[in-house]
């Protein structure tokens, strides 16, 4: 007896405001997606574009750091590969996309300071 009137009232209320209730449920999800995009996805894409531009701009004479942690001087640049001189007479070929950073020789400090 008590359940039947309550059930009838809840279905009548849901039927009249169905679209409003749907928007109230979807709005927080949309807000979370927008925040996620601006705080995570957009900055990550920006960093990836900057890194790609930096790697494409590598030239002979630059000091680079590879993904494996090797530090050396670029002696030869090709489309997909670069040749890095790790020490006097020790040269290795590396894939360009494995470079993690390019060091400016003017701002680099000597190791013995």
C-alpha cells in the first residue's frame, strides 16, 4: 500500500523531466573529459611536437643524449640515422628517433668542475 503510490509518483516525475535528468547525468562526464584534455592530452601533444622538431633539427657538431644514456657528438646526419662520436675514435650509428635531448655545447659545463 505504501509502495504503490511512491512508485507511481517517481515514474511520473521521471517521465516529465527525462531530458533534464539525462543532461544532469552527462554534464559531469563532459566536464571531466574537458579537464582531462586540457590538463593531460594537450600539453603532451605539445611536448611531442617540440621534441620531434628538435630531433629533426639536429646537425653535425651537436652534442646529443640517446635513449640508452650515451652522450656524444654528432658527426654525420642522415634521414633516419645519425653517427655519434662517443670518444676519440669510437663512433656509433643510432636511430634518430632514439635521441632524448640535444645539449648546447656553449652552455654545457665541463665534467671536471
